[in-house]
C-alpha cells in the first residue's frame, strides 16, 4: 500500500476465551512454571533481531 493510505481495522475477540484463574495457588504454580520454562529456554545472545521491515518481508 502506498504511504498515507487509509485503512480500516476490525478487531475481533478469539472464539475461545480461557476463564480467568481465580485460585491464587493455581495462578502462582502456573506463573512459577512459566518462569522456569523461560529460564530453561533463553533467547540466545546471537539471535537475530527483527525489525518492522524484516517482519514485513517475511510474509
């Protein structure tokens, strides 16, 4: 699209929505598990950094 082209965006919510976690202990377990998984799989320091332009070109 040319620069300055007007577009209309329609944002729709997903069909399936997970219920909020109301049990505090379950939420804490989930968050602890999430952090542990993130720590076990860090992003490498030499991982490529994506710019807006490179992400656009990947489509």
